[in-house]
C-alpha cells in the first residue's frame, strides 16, 4: 500500500548532514534534532494542509479539501499535561494529514489524487527513526482520472516508519520570515517534503479512535463515483484533477 503512494520526490533537496549516523548506533542527538522541539504541528508547501479538525472529519469519513497539496504532521509530547498514555513506551500521539497528487508519465491526463488522514501513538526510536502505531480509524480517498474506480474511500491503517529526521532553520517560501524546517525521511529513504513549523502546540483531533471500524475492513471500501457520475462525498480532488489535467505533472508534486 505504501509503495503505491510513494511519489517521486527525489527532486526535493535533502538536508545535507542530517543522516550522518549509522542505522544501528543509538541516536546521536545533534543540532539537527535539538535546534528546536519536534513537538507541535508542521506543514509543507503553502501550509494549507494542517492536521486537526480543519482537514478530516472522521465521524463521517470526510475531508475538507485544502486549496493546495501538502503534508502535515503533529507530534504531541509526553511532557504535555494532556497526554496520558498509561504504562507504555510510546512518546506521545501523532496525527498525519496528506493531500498528494501524482502524474502518470505514460499518460499525462491520468492524474491521481490522494487525501489521507491517520493518528495513533509514536516513538522516537533510539536508532533515530520515528515509528507510529495507528489507532485503526485512519482513511484515505483516492481519485484516479483514468482508474476503473475513479473515486473511492478506504481505510488507512499502515504503521508508520520514518528512518530519520532533522530540523533546520530557514525562511518560509517566497518570504523573509524565519522558520524552523522539519525534514523526515520515509521508510524507503525518500524524503517527505520539507515541513515548516506551524505551532509548538499540536493541532490535533482527539487522540483516541474516532470512528467504528468494521473488522476485516478491506471490505469496507466505499466507492464514491464512477468517472464523475453519482454521489460525491466531496468535490475536491475531482475538481482539481479535471482542472489540472493540462498542466505538466511534475508541477503537481506537492
Ligand atoms: C530503527 O528502529 C525501528 C524500531 O525498532 C525499526 O523498525 C527500524 O527498522 C530501524 N531502522 C533501521 C534503519 O534500522
Ligand atoms: C538533544 O535532546 C536530547 C533529547 O531531549 C537530549 O538527550 C540531548 O542531550 C540533547 N543534545 C544536545 C546536544 O543538546
Ligand atoms: C462531516 O462532518 C463535518 C464536521 O461535523 C461537517 O463539517 C461536514 O459538513 C460533514 N460532511 C458530510 C459530507 O456530511
Ligand atoms: C490541553 O487541552 C486543553 C483543552 O483541550 C487545551 O486548551 C490546552 O491548550 C492543552 N494543553 C496543551 C499543553 O496542549
Ligand atoms: C498510467 O497510465 C497507464 C495507461 O493509461 C495505466 O495503464 C497505468 O496503470 C497508469 N499508471 C499509474 C501509476 O497510474
Ligand atoms: C491497525 O494497525 C494496528 C497496528 O498494526 C493494529 O494493532 C490494529 O489492530 C489495526 N486496526 C485495524 C482496525 O485494523
């Protein structure tokens, strides 16, 4: 499932020097980890994708479509008085929100859009990775301009693995405003888009399961429409897919 969502992001530049440590050594906290706290909310690009109630409504399995693509992560600190994990080794709660588009090299009109939301508990691992265990109530909406099922919602309950991360200082896009920048690397080594600090207090939905999941939930896929016909849960991706079909696909990648 993960690999089908992986976009070619290698053109995004890497943060040099973040990844100096070997995988098996315990994490060496460096200025790239300690320049500021990782706790809070981060968002890429135009910062229109932000975790919390502005992105997902799990109770009715819907999304609020942001005007541009992006990713957003929130990490809550165990030191946060609102966190009570009981006796466990987790470091706190996470939430992720993603709105991604990808093109199709062989058929530029075949654009797919993915909205994704999930939350659960995470751990900053000694080897420098971040792992996340989802609650099971995550979901994603996939719209494929050329797919047999052009628009559907399905559960998303993948465990998360980010092999490393670092924080640097920089400026917001097209701005002189200073900000902190979080770079996370995915399980396959590809970087996520750089994310800017939105808030040091995480913007999150309640940190508990927020909808009932039928067991054996692969059967719970909801087909929303066949090729622009029928009911839509939301117009967002479809409108965008239709509107951008003529644009070169690389410009859509976040
Ligand atoms: C780091 O530790 C996590 C959790 O134990 C593990 O899943 C992951 O594979 C490790 N990463 C590497 C690169 O060894
Ligand atoms: C960085 O933060 C970690 C975790 O809070 C701490 O253990 C470590 O001493 C800090 N390192 C530096 C160089 O500040
Ligand atoms: C889903 O719930 C949210 C929050 O209550 C609401 O804003 C939205 O209109 C609802 N969407 C649908 C399709 O019912
Ligand atoms: C704890 O939760 C309350 C109520 O949701 C919120 O107002 C407050 O900002 C939270 N505290 C922190 C440190 O996040
Ligand atoms: C790209 O388009 C071709 C031809 O329409 C299709 O067979 C293929 O599945 C598409 N690939 C992706 C990743 O959407
Ligand atoms: C979601 O994934 C977690 C971790 O793999 C697992 O413990 C849980 O049972 C899953 N929940 C559902 C509803 O599949």
